[in-house]
């Protein structure tokens, strides 16, 4: 039986992408970064955003993180999908 070694590192999405392109890592789990035609981004998790009815956030038809960065959120992430 052959032996496999794993090592893990962490960093920003941009740093991990640079390491992937430089051949320092084989796989990077990071956020999508636009204008990277040589990289295949495959979604591994999707999380719904839940907003309280008492504090409705109003946005002009769409939402992005730049428009709500200053708000407080409670985030629960489950890595085990049912």
C-alpha cells in the first residue's frame, strides 16, 4: 500500500490562488475570484442568508458583501451536508 502525505495551509483566497498557480499547492479551497480563466472554480458549499423580519435590510434588487459589510451577522456553517 502506498503512503500519502497531506499538509494544510491557510491564507486569503488571493494568496491561496497564487500558491496554486505557482505549483506550491495542488488544491485550494477559496472564494471565487473573477478574471481567472486558467482556474476552475467548483462550488463545494452553498449557504442561505437568513434575515430577521424585525430588521429587514433593504437593497436595490440585489445584495453583495460590499453593500452590507458594516452590519453584524451571526454565521453558522455546517460542513456536514445532509
